[in-house]
DNA sequence: TATCCGTGGTA
DNA sequence: TTACCAAGGAT
């Protein structure tokens, strides 16, 4: 849920989710549509599908227990390097480089002396983070939490709260006089009129209904026929939408 | 590796 | 008002 989504928006959904499905087996036992519906407006609804698939895989491969090994975690649907490292570190106190957007920004500033990290994680960046990581698991896990939290609450992207920062004295970016970011522009994300907006609109109609929705309702939600029909079939192919009968659609 | 995958709060 | 951008992942 936290992938590319602010903590404050995740919290209420997360709490309801765990209340309903406290164990992987509980989630794996319900239809995928239930997960998509409970996902609400968190965005990137395919994550709901993948979380459901991960729960199913955990039941099948790991006897219903979230695995401790990075290799097992990263093999789960929707779990990449960051999430595998975060779970192994935070939940199991294993030693892993937890390199999320917050940690990357903290290291870019405090160590490298630049305002923002590069667009993609570089080898040098990973080596830097690895070299700073404490040797033993529990201490490394505390380090991971601390650096991430520092980035999330103090060393934030816009208007960092340097006056409240516990490591201002060793910050290379501060020492250099806070030079502005001079790298390539970080790509914006146009949204109006895009397939993403269209898909979101269509899925929203189905999510807000507890019964199959006639195609007419989708036409009302997105007038552009070519894009609407293409995105609708795309949603079906993704498994986010199921066609019910000849002329109706619903969550799977 | 560049691009695509939603959504909403904020300055 | 419009950008920015938020505990990334898959292809």
C-alpha cells in the first residue's frame, strides 16, 4: 500500500484491511474483487491484485507465514527490491539495504551534498548505502527505520526542516550552501485525458457499485469511445474487471 | 532503461 | 492554478 502512496492516506485503509484479513490465508480465501474494492482510492489498483496474489503464494509456498528470506520475499508478486528488504529488515531484523525514496534523499543530501538523488538507483548509490549499513541485523534494521523516518519527516523533498534535523552538523548539502538540484528534470506525470485517468474512472464506477454495472454506465463515465473500450478491455485483461453476461461488468 | 501503472494533498 | 510528488514494481 505504501508503494508510491503517502502514509497518511494508507493508514485508514490499512487498518480496515488488517481487521478484515489479519493473516495471508484470510486474504487468499476471498475473491480478488474484494481486495480491489477494499483498496478504495489508494491508486494503482493492480497492487491490490498483487497483494492478493502474494497472499495466495504465501499460503501455497510458505505455509501461510510471511517468509524471512529476501529471496523468498522478492519472488512474491508485487514485491520488489525495496519491499523485500523492508519486510526482511523491519519485520525480521535482517541486515538489508533498504533504499526507498526517503533514504535515497537523505543520503544524497547528507553524504553526496546534492538536493535530490538521480532518477534511477545507481551502483554508486547502492554501494554508498551498503557501506553505511551497520554490521549486525538488529542495528542495521534500526538504521533503516531511522534513515527512512528522517527522510519522511524532516529531510523532506520540499522545504526540509533543517532546523529540526539531528544531523545538520554532518550534512554535506548544508555545508555546500544548499545548492539547487541541477540534474535532468524529473519527469512530470500528466494525467488529464490519459489512459490512467480513463481506467481509474471506469474502475471507480464498478467499485462504487455492489451489483454488476450495465455498459451504459461506463459510457456515461467516459464518453470517448475508442479510449473507453480499449481501457475497459485492458482492465479485463489485467483481471481488475470481469465481464458479467453480455452487457454488464463488475469487480472480479 | 524508459515508461507505464492512480490518486490526492500541498505550496 | 498548476506542478510536484508520495515506504515502487513490472515490463
